């Protein structure tokens, strides 16, 4: 059972690193004229943060995602590499 949990964590690290590296490459590709399509992105999430005021503590919740084509390709590539390892 411990091996299966370890594999799930390794997969999660691979997916997150694929998203981050792909997103970075997508932003860098926006300056190249024939790779503009890699930087096409969509942003979604909470536009206005949710504030929970409990008088002694104030908590603010906000979450935004910006996904571009390169980050999706990076995630798929990370899953492919994970399966090969």
C-alpha cells in the first residue's frame, strides 16, 4: 500500500512540474511569432476574494488559474514520462 501512495505523490509532482514548466515555456513563446498559439490561455477562478471576518481573525480566500496550451502539453508530457518510468 505504501508503494501505491508513493506513486500517487510522484505523479502529482510530475503533473505540477509539467504545468509550471509548460506555463513558463508558453509565456516565453508569446514573443516568438510562429509559436504564439502556445501562449493562448484561459483564466478562471474567484475574481473577487471571499473574506471571512471572525472579529479576532480575518481570512481571505482567493484562487485563480491561468492555463495555456503549453502547460497542457507539459502536463500530458509529464504523465507520459511518469508512465515510462
